[in-house]
């Protein structure tokens, strides 16, 4: 990932965790990343595109962690323990991703919807 793009994603992660998806503004993200607003639009078409990409990335990583943790388990109680453990281990050091995960899941209650945000969650449920 390009350095500037990563700076924008890291800044957005912090701003979204602090202010929420709806209230976060692009200029707050670019200020935190210490880049110009035009740089944001070079990397992302819009805030909704950034949100979709971030949620997809978190959900892909969580899915991989669940698969690793649950591989070879055939017993249902052990499988459920492993699934919960995978979530706890994944999010225990990723507070901002945890907040993004739950904000994305509550998209229906947001003032502004983000088309396409449901796809990573449907993939996640399919993996479970």
C-alpha cells in the first residue's frame, strides 16, 4: 500500500472511531494525515468509497483470523469458542477497527447510508 494512502486510512480510522462515520469530515481526515484535500480525492472518490474499502479490509482480515482459529475443529461447542476467541484476539489490540466494525453493522441507523457496505458483512456471515 502506498505510504500516503496508508496515512489517509490510518487517519480515517482514528477520526471515524472518535466522531463516527456520519460526523467525520474529509478535511478532518486530511488534516490528521497531514495531506491536502486533493490528495484524498487522488486516492478515493468519496468518503463512502473509503468506508467501504476500510470495512472490507477489516472484514477480510477478521475472516482470515476466524478461519485460522477454527481450522480442523468439528465439535460445535469448541467451534463456537474458537469463533469468539478469534474475535476477541482480533479486536483486543484494534480498538478503532472494533468501532468501525460495529458502526458498519449499524449502517441502517445512520443518517447517511453507504451503498455496498453490507457485502463484507454478508461474506463474514457466510464464513461463520
